[in-house]
């Protein structure tokens, strides 16, 4: 049997990128917005982006289950 080529998982870099973008969104909202309602909305949106990034990173690090025949 020939060795299968190494598969790159695009979810891992995407997850780390979402983690960074979430922090940038939260920090920019705190610095730039003066209204509490708008600031709170952007902070929650940033936290949601971070949560999505964290889920993608964790899922990309989980070892795949072996196939059963």
C-alpha cells in the first residue's frame, strides 16, 4: 500500500484566526464605542466569535475515530 499524503486541516488555522479576531472585536468595541448598549452588543458578538474559534480549535485537535468494518 502506498502511504497516503498528509491531509492539512483548514479548521485549525481558521479557529486560531477566529480567536484572534474575537479579541480584536472586543477590544475595539471597548475602546471605540461610548454607548453602553452598542458596546455590550459588540462585546457579546466578539465573545461569540471567540467561542466559535475555540470550538473549531478543539475539534481540530481531537483524534479521528478509527473506521470499523
